C-alpha cells in the first residue's frame, strides 16, 4: 500500500515538472517571436503610439455690453506649441529657427520678451533699475553691456550661428523656455492665433519640426480693440505660484483674468477644459490626435456699459486732455491722464467708464513686446484712474458743505453773507473773484454762492459749521469709502478731518485747514467713481 502511494506521488511530481518545462518552452518561443521575428515591427508600432495627454482648452465666456455687443469673445484659431524632446541643443535651435522663419514668412508674430535688441545692441528697459534687476535674475554681470549680455545668452543656449538676427530669433524662444519651462507633457506656446498657412505648413512638414504641435483652440479676442480696456481687463498665463494654489481647477498652461471684469468675474468666465490625446513618435513627431473629453465653455457676462456711449466718452476724454495740454483753453497744462464716467442716476448703472491713456488688452494674449510693456508701465496705461486714483474735488465739494450747513441749521436758504473779497480769519484767503477783479461778490444767499462758486461764502459757512459736521455729511454722500463696483483696485479716498491730520502729520488741526477743506481742498481726495455717485445722489434728490 505504501509503495503504491510513493509511485503515485512520483507520477504527479513528474507531470508537474513536464508542465513547467512546456510553459517555459512556450514563453521562450513567445519572447523569441516578439523580440527577434517581429521585434522591428513592434518597435515601429511602439514609436508611433507614444501617447501624451494634452489639455483641450475651453472657450472663455463672452463679455457683452448692455445691448448684446460682444466686447470680448473667442474665436477658434491655431496656436503653435513646442514640447520637450530628446534633442541636442543644435537640433533644438535649428527647429526653433525654422519655426520662426515660417511664422515670419506668413506675417505671424511669436512670443518675444527678450529685452535686448541688436544692430545696434541695446536694452529695451526704460529704467536702469529694471535693467539691473533683469541682469541679476539671469546671471548677467551688473556692468555688462547689451552686447555682452547677448553673447552670454548665446553661449548659454549653445547658439552656433554667426548671423546675429538669426541668433536673436532663437534666443527669444530659448529665453521664454527659461522663463516658463517646458517638458514632454507641458509645452511652451510659441505663438497664438497663427495663420492657416503657417498651421498647414508646420503640420504637413511635421517631421522637420520635432516637438512642434499646432493645436486648434479658442483665442480670446477684443473686437473693439482698446475700447473699455480698463473695464474689461486682460488675461495672461497663470503663474507658477497661482497654479500651486489652484491645481484643482487650473492647468499649468491656462489663461487667467488679470484685471478688470476678466479678473473679478474669472470664476464665471472660465470654462472647463477637456482632454486631447496626442500620439507622438520618440523623436517628437505628431502621428495622431483625438478628443478624449470635450471642453465646456464659460458663462457669458453682460455689463451695464453701452459700447457706443463708451466710445464717445473715450474720444471726448482724450480730445479734451490733449486740448488742455496744448493750451486750447487759454493756458498750457501738463495734462497727460484723466477719467470720465457716465451714470444713469435713476438706477446707478454705469453706462461708460473711461480712463486715459488706455491700452490694447489683446496684446497680452498674442505676446506683448518688452518695449510696449515698458511704455505701458511708464505711462501707467493699465491703471484705471476712474476707480483707483484719488483727486481733490475742488468746488464740486461745495454742495457737501452746503448740505452740512443747511442740515445742521448753521445757515438757511435765505442767510446772506457779504463777500468782501478777502476773508479776514486764519491765513486770510481770498475768493477767486478777488484775484480776477479785486472786489467781492457782495451779499449772496447759499444758492447764489453755489451758482457763482463763491469761496468767501463757504469760508464763513465752514467757520460756522465746523469740520466735524462737514466731514460727517461727506461720509453720508459716500465719499471716502469704496463704492463696491465690480472691479479690482478701487481706492477708498480721503475725507479731511482732524483725526487724519493727526495721523499723517502728527499735529493739531488748524482753522485754515477747515477753510481749505470746505471748498474741496486740504486732504479731501476722492475717486471719480465716488464723485459721480455723490453728484448722482444730488441730481436724484436722495
């Protein structure tokens, strides 16, 4: 019985050994078939099936005026991207130069933030401070000339060509790669909204442009150019810091609102990106593309702005600023900037909001040049003066003082004050009428004082009423506080008070400052948007 059991065990053991050998032989045969017989075929297939996921950009929502005119919209266009591939520096530089030459041939722009021009060599920065900061950030010696800096970058990027113009073209893209980086999954965008001709040439000759990919994506456009630029704002590439805090909703290559409505209503305007699959060979050549997940467009935003009225307002503002600067009103002034606002006093709706000088928001999408950016910065062109700058209100403040005097009972509508020209108290300020005619307005009631803008009357009203009461009514008109308009960067403004004087100058308030404050001077400084709200309240009897 024991021998039979041993015989059966050996039989089972032998069967298992035979099965293992058979499986081993099959595996070896399969490996031989895969690697030797069909190896080249599968390698070729593998090379053409290197799949990468790419973001399918969602269209941002439109920004419309009150009549439905599209102030900002999107249109499908071609963008040129470059992925990192296993290329030597010389091959990468040659590829970049060929791509740039195709773009230039078809009059397409490309990204260029390199702050050095050639022939002659010079930096494009408008200030020495900005230039030195750039040198520090890019490892350039502080005393290096533009030519020396250029040669340093040329060496760093292994640019071999002796043609200076060609070297700069390559350097512009390599510099952008240094600034923003790129990888085999994160491309750098070389150019947005390129022509169909460029797109077709690059796609048809893709084997000559390893790593290059022409993608169809929604391009943000501004059909009215610079119209309402400070209201609309602009979009730009998300920064590394922003991306690190918004990874759940943003891609590293996303556009994000930077100013104006584009910034404040970003969460509504931004769409939901989809997914594009890209099949690429190991040398970077695109072999196939297809959509894995469709993108969802952002929401539309309708403004209270009227495009036609906005245009007229901007033109009138620019014309008058230039007229003031040229002496068209009798004397030349250093007028370079200003703001104008049109409001429906019944509803509080802003129909036009203009700030001068303005700027072209679309340049920040296509790739603004360093020279243009420096010009904008020097002129503060992007600053929305209608909500961000504060100015002394001057005689427009006299209605606040009149309200304070009437409401407090200091004066009535029939109270007469005799303007003799020079006010006898404090520093003895004079009425503007005295400066022109060496006499006063004589006896005036409060309505006549407002009509003639009589400083003397308001000096006396301020003396009787007191600065605290005047400041109280200024605050009741909303002066010195933000309006809450849906735009970033609004300033609060300043109401002249003894407390503010003590805070900034560490001294006591003087009567002379009350006399200045009552006619809209002293520390009184408000934004144009606050002033239009205040005047609207007066006109609307509220």
